[in-house]
């Protein structure tokens, strides 16, 4: 680091944004993520022993991914260098690789390469890293807000440890804000700041687990509030409300939130919990999810999870889809809610779903030739081919039923096993009656 870089870093500490000034520079002051960097945890041990292996840091914004990388940079004896995938390309990657080769060859010093937003690299760019991660030329640390199992090449994933960063708890965020107010070197300890009851809590509750967002709101509130006659800066609830927007729903229609939320929604329907199902429906609506996508999932649940325990569930779901198409949003939310409550409260049976899955497997493994007596005999010459001969017409028999072979030769499987649930219990009794 040259003198200009040193002066730049010192200027950032004094004049940079509060979130940057309050960034911890050691594990002792790192907030949150105790499940991966707590005392005795593997990442904590690896950092302190300077024995880090390639890793992917995955989690929401403001949870400490970049901060932890900077702590590693300060604590390692290895060469530490960075790239941002938004502004870097293959040329930049190759330059970093060459530097790493030289460092290893000349000084026997490994290079830790931190790549922020690694999911922004395309496949070719990620592939360019692979040989050097594999042979140990570089130790890769990739940070991403997207699920790495979807966005990062599987080859890189297999050679890295994936650490999931969680949202910072409200208590931890509040402690960071209090420290920022009292810290004389990096925060506002040299000012006379008084915070009205509820103001700090408002910032914390609306930060959505993002420390950076909370610190930025606090900074805006303090720096834009004029001191009173006693030179006191009073941060009121009104100030806090102006400095941070109401909590927004975290939802990405193509990312984890989309898949995780629809999964929770379907499982709540299946689990007969109307309150939870309505909650996840509300999150999807607030997040801007396509209402027709939601309606299609309700139709699937009506058949897969309710099935013949309540055949009307499918009617309700299909009609809800059609109604949403006609009505649109926001009124469509009412129709979706009605269908959701109906499906959640309906008796459940997955017997039809299980039956088709078992049958599909049997079709692949067993004979699927149609028995002669079941073959089409409506055309001239069918009898000469012995098609349809010996078929028994059920309406000619008692109960309008006659036992005969309907499955192919050798197939003895029982695919449909009705359950004692709702209307399907009646269907089960009817089948038992036929076979009695």
C-alpha cells in the first residue's frame, strides 16, 4: 500500500459514510453470523489460523459478507486482492491470476481473491477461475446475494465451502446503532445526541435485518437535524420515520424468495393452515408475484393434496383462475384468498397423485400391451384378429360390475389406495362394496 492509499483509507475512516466508518476490523467486533464465525466454528478457526479454503458467502445485503472479507484481508499473511463482478471481465480475472502466480512462485505466498457479487460473472468468467482454484493458486471467496446453487457453477461450488449469512437480529442492529451514537472516533460520540423513545426502534424494525440500511438512516437523521439552543440534537420518531422507509417485502420473482415463498405457501395449504397460507399469499401479492402463477399453484394443490377427498376443490381452484383472469388485480386478491381458504380447510388426500406416480413407474417397467378382450372391436375384421372377444359388459351384471382383467398380463399392482378422508371415504366404501 502506498502513501496515497493510506491517506485515502484514513480519509474514508473520518469522512466516509457512517456504515463504512463503523465497519468492524476484527472478528471480536463482528456482529451476527455466530452460527459460522462464533467461537470454535470452522470459519472462525480458519480465519484465525490463516488456513482459509475457498468459500462462498451467501446471504442478504447488509449481513456482513464484505465486512468479513475485509477482516480476513487484515488478518491474513497471504496476498489479498479483490474484484467486483459488476465491473470486471475476463481480462481483469487473468490479471489477478497472473499476480497470484507471481506471488506464489516468487514469494511462496498464496493469494486470496475476493469477488463481490460473483453471481454476476457468466459461465465463461467463472470457468476461468476454476483451474486456479483447483490447483491452489488462489483461494476464492465469492460473495453473493443469490442462491449459489443456482447462480454459481457447480464445479466451483464443489471446490468451495458455502456459508449462508442470515439477517442480523434486531437486538444486534440496535447495539450497533447505540455504539455509533456513543463512539467518539468513528461515530457521533463528540456530539450531544438524544434519541426519543421509539425512534431507534423504528429504524431497527424497518431495516429488515440490514445493518448498513439502519446506519444510513441514523446518519441521515443525525446530520440533518439542527441542534437546539443547548446544542442538543434531538432525534424524534418523526425524524426516524422520514429517514427510513417502511419495511419492504423482500421478494425476488426469479430468486430464492420466489421459490421459498411458494414452497411455504403450498406446504401451508397441504398442512391445512389457512392463516399461514393467507400470510404467504399476502407476501406474494405484496412482492408483485404474477397472480396467474399463484392461481395455477392453487389448482395443482387442489388436485395433488385435496384430490377426491373434496372434488369441489378443483372446481373452486379452476374458477378462481378464470375469475382472476377476468377481474385482474387488486380485486383478484379476494378471489385468490377465497380459493386459498377453501383448499386449506378441505379434507386432504394425495391418493390420486400417488396412484399416477406409481402407474408411470409401472408403465416403464412392466408389460403395457392391451389385453385382447379390451382392444377396439369397432371396425370390420376386428373379430378375425380376436379383438374384443370375451369382453364382459358391466351394465349386464348385478351392481353394474363384473370382475375381469383390465390391467396388462403380469401387472398385479395396486395403484390407487383411497383414504378415509372426506368424499374419498365414500369412494373407498363403494369399491369395497363392489368386491364384497
